[in-house]
C-alpha cells in the first residue's frame, strides 16, 4: 500500500543524503532564481520551495524560524523574506514554473527542465 507516501523518488540515495540533496537544490533555486536540472528533480523541489515562499509571506518570527530550520542558511532565509515574500504578496500560490527543455543530458539521456520563479 502507498498510504502516506508523498515522495516517490529516492534519487538512489540514503535518507540523509537525499534530504541534504533536495535542500541544496532548493537553496540553489532560491539563490539563483532559476536552475536547469532533470524533470524529476524539478518536480520534487517545486512543492518544497513553494511552501517556503508561503511561510515567508506570513512574515512572523515563527515562520522565519521554520524556514531557517528547513533551509539552514541565513542568507537564503533573508532573501526569501525580503525579496520573494514582497514579490508574491498578492499571489496565492503557483510561484514556480517548470519548462521542459528540448535537450537531454548527455551521459544518460535524462530529460532536462528549467525551474524558475514566475
């Protein structure tokens, strides 16, 4: 049975490695504003980053602590609260866009995608 199984992809990593891998992808996306990665990775980080932006929009101390515990980087937390929270103050979700790219990765032909803030 698949009850309570939200994340289906494991990225061929152990639990701790997978958590830090996804966290680093999220941090890179927040830092740069857009990244090119595989479609599966883009689909995996989209809900996590959108949840972080929603927390940042609240602007409370508790939400700042929650984001800092998830991101574990003070600069990225500051950027979320200062830049993205103000940019999406009037928007009710859908902060990210995934665009499939025509190219595939050379070594294993994985379909590539670009994930960026709208």
